[in-house]
C-alpha cells in the first residue's frame, strides 16, 4: 500500500468536509454573517468563517474515523457471516432507518410530526441508494449493499451527536459534511492505485529488448 496515496486521499476528504460545512453555514446560519455585515467588521466576519470551516473539518475527521471503522467491520463481517453478510447488512439498514424515525420522534414527545422523521429517513435512504448505484457502475453489482450499508448505517451513527443537540441547525451542519465526505470516500476508494499493476506482455518484451540493447552496448 502506498502511504502517500492514502494520505492524499484523506487530506482531500478532510478539506472537502471543511468546505462543505462552510458552504452549508451560508444557508443554515446566514444570520451569523449578516450580523457583521452592517456595520462591516472584517475581523469578526473572518472569525465566523474560521469557526464554520473548523466545524466542517471536525465533522470530516468524524467521517474519516467512521470510514476506517467501516473497513474493519466489513472485513470482520465477511469473516464471521461469510455468505450471509449481505443479508445481515440489509437487516442493519432496516433497523437503523427504524431507529432514525422512532427514537427522535419519541424524544420530541409528539411536538414534531412523525412524517418529518420519516422524510429524513427516506432522504437518507435515497442518497445512500443513489451513491450505491453509482458505486456499482464503477465496480460490480456486489458492491451495492456494502455501499448502501456504509452510507445509511455509518452516516447515521456518525450523526448521532448532532441529533442529540437541541435545535436542528447544528444537526444539519453536521450531516451535510458527513454525507459529502462519506460519498467521496466510498466512490473514490476503488479508484486508488494501492496495488502496483503488473506489466503486460508488451511491456515485458520492451523491457527485455532494452536490457539486451544495454548489454550489447
């Protein structure tokens, strides 16, 4: 495994999450910026930029930690459940989606209509489904369930601290960088040249002729 490639992969993920968090803050918390626009205060405005960028970078770090955990869990699941691992993953996806509806709704004590939580779970499933379909086009059909499992289950688990915070602003500020980073990681992993490609026959023949010419010289 090439360490430089891996570091570059996670470095891009890190800053992608920071940028996603910063852009999301323009729409979710615009009042934080407008406060220092009139009168214009460049230092305070810069401080707000840095805060939301740092927030996005923090959530990107959470996403990368979750991705490492996913790689471990996926390998362990294959070893333990073998051919039943895809079925187990589907069961976990259903369980997590149910929890994403039931427990937040119960925590609100009925103050928020349940269809909002159903909509959130449906959007999470739709995003995961779309990413999984793109993943299968770039790899193979068997990658669909693992990709869907990662996007739904691990994104939800990583999002739990945001769901426990009072108010919805920071929950959205957290889930957007998580989705962006997780999507980038799962769709880019198979493109990374971790294993050096073996030279084909033509390359081997060319290398042999070069060696022969060198010896003659």
